[in-house]
């Protein structure tokens, strides 16, 4: 015989199990009449029962699943699932939530409904889908950009080759021949004067000298111009190569010892148009005799480009006006470190103690993804450096500080 | 004690555990975080849960999850002071039962109350 006290304890344990079951369960008839229901079912469904009535499940769910009575009525199965994992979008307390509904026939007039809140799952799926869409769009853009850069690169290479050929061409032979002719005439002056007269001979020699001198000057200008174009074209080619490396995700990136100021200049060259378009005055304050440093050139330029891009875009939220400035300072600091500081007077941001906690998705921009900042911090961390972004507050500008150790380990990690 | 009495909160605050057990409606006395301090006999009989198994547990998540939504639990959290009635459904022993709830909370008080009566 069962001990009554033991039976009561078992009964209470069973009740507690059902009360705390994390899924909503309801035993209903074919017409939706609720015979039994656990606590979670009430928690989930009560906000949908506008009249406070919970007698009939189909009535409670009428606004989001109006066909349940018909599904049951038209089903010919003796048992089994009639509704499987149907997603219901509901409004609960002014917020949108998602429920999952299963309805199964147990036997005869006994049906069981299973309801659970799957809002987080749906939101996660939406985030994943959005990320995939963004990735697809990005990949499409990258494809186009790669093609455009390839074409530009080919064009620039052709111009560069032609310019190099011009630069390598020896001095104009015609000029040398003209100079020789002038010298020959001068030597034969005594023979020419009887034939042409002294005045005309003098004028002829003067003319030959003048033409030679002027052509030499123009040749010099031409050579300077060609040298200038060759240098500029080489720089453009370098920038295009950097951009192509960015698109490939840094593949083929070169690690070596570089002057950080040269990398900064490259980054400025890439972002110069963006800064000029926004009327940002750029001040470069590089200390003299800065040591070269072992870095991943491409990735470091990527960080600098991103920092400059952030500064440029930070001015977009402000009214147009004079006085926009960006100062880039590079100096060595105690602890054998090289410090690069970007100081702007753009929109700034609010953050606890003025220091932005850089995590994936953290951004100071209204339309930013936060991926750039996080990636930059990771790249600097992979160089055993520190990346911080501070602001005294909204409207008060921002300071991005990058510190790189001058004592680089030989095998730093690459993110 | 009367469920509809305007001064019910004061009466509940002054009531001993014995007085709560004498009430002809359910009473749950809990801390501000939902931890149950007293669970009267009326409520215990309806739910089938003994007071000893309930005291110390969080009422909204560990005893009556049916109340863990914006209609009940979140109203306690959102209100400094509270005296509100609403028609609800409790699943006493899995049987949906119409009840009227009275949510009671005094500003600055350590304890809050839920009174329940079948309708």
C-alpha cells in the first residue's frame, strides 16, 4: 500500500515538474476547448487572450492562427502532428515576439498543443541572414572593384612603361648637333664674314647660340616633367597595389621594416580626396629621426586608412564650416614605443570615461558596422601594440592613439 | 481580511503568517526580487504546492511561471507603488482557472504582495 505522505510528495513533484516545464502545453478538444494547460502556456497565451478568456485555445490564437479549427476538422489521421513548427508572429506588451506552435492529435477527441517562445532563434536567424546578404553584397562590390582596379592598373602600367622609356631616352642628339654647328660656325667666323658681312655673321652666330640655349632649357624642363610623372605614376601604382591587397584580404602582404611615416603618407594619399572634399585641414607633425619598425605594411596601412576614413566621416554629421582639422603626430614615447596620434575636431562621441570599448560591432558612427574599428584594434594587437579611441564628448572631437612596440618579437601573430 | 478592501495592503503588511493562512483568498508575500516569504494555505491548496517547498523560491520563475510576463511580473518591476486588479488564468493542477489578481506594492517597502481569488 502506498504511503499517503509519499504519494503527496510524488504528486507535488509531478505538479512542480509541469508548472516549471519550459514549454507551453495544452490538452484541448477538437473544438479547441482547453481541458488542461501548464503554466508556461498561460504565460505565453494570456497576453493574446484579449478578453481574458482561456477556455478555448483556437479562440485565443484566432488572430495569428485562424485556421486551427479547420485543420482539426479536415484531418483524417487518427493521431500525429497536424501543425508542425508553425511560426506565429505576435505582439506582446507592445513588443513583437515569435512563437512556435505544434498541434498533434493524441487520440479520439484529445489533442495536444505545444507552444514555445522562439523569438531569440528568429532574431538570430534574421541577423545571420542579414550578415549573409551584406557579405554577398560586399563580395559583389569586391568583384567589381577588383575588375576596375585591374583595368586601371593595366592602364597605369602602360603609361608608366611609356614614361620610363621617355625618361631613359638619352639627351636629344639634335641639340648636341645644333651646338656643334654653332661651334663650327664660330670657328669659321673669319671665312663667313667676307661672304655675309660682319654684322650678319655676328647675328647668325648669336641666333645659333640663343636657339641652342633655349632648346637646352626646354629639354631640361621636359626631363624634369618626365621624372615627375614617372614618380607620380609609380606612387599611383603602389597605391593600386595596396588597394588590391586590401581586396584580397591582405593576401600577399609584405612584412618588413618600414618608416611608419611613409605608410601614413600612403594612407593619406588614399584618403586625401575624402578629407579635401570635407574641407579638413591636415597637419602632419612627424618627429625627426624616427626609427623604422618591423610591421605588416599592408595591414598597417589598412589601419591608417580606416582611421582617416573614420575622421572624414565623423565630419559628415556636423554642419559645414571652417576650422575642420586633423593632426597626425608621430613620435617615440617612453617604453620603446612609437606613437601615432590622430586628433580631430569632428563630432566626437559619448563613452564611459571618454574611452570607447572596442568590441566587434562597436562603432561611433550612426551607420557604422563597427567592423573597421574592431579589425584595426586586432591588427594593432597582432603587432603587440595598443589601439585606443577617446573623446571628451559629443561635438568635442576624438583622439585615436596607436602605440607600436619598437621591440618586435620575431614571430608576431597575424589575425 | 477582504480581497477588495481598499486597505488590503496595510492589512497584509501587518498580518502574521497565521492571519494570512486564515484568509479566504490566496496570498503570496514576497521580496522585491520575487523571493517568496509566505505562501498561504488557500493558495497552497489550490496549487498543490506546500508552503515549505515554495518559500525562498522566486515566485515568477520557480513557482508560478504563468505570471512571468508583462502583465504581472514586469508590472511589479516597473512600478514603484502598485495596487492593481486584473482578471487572469491560473493553471491550478493543470486546470485553467479564472482568477482575479491584486498586485500590491508600497513605494520603498521591502515586501510586495500578490492576492488571488477565484472568480
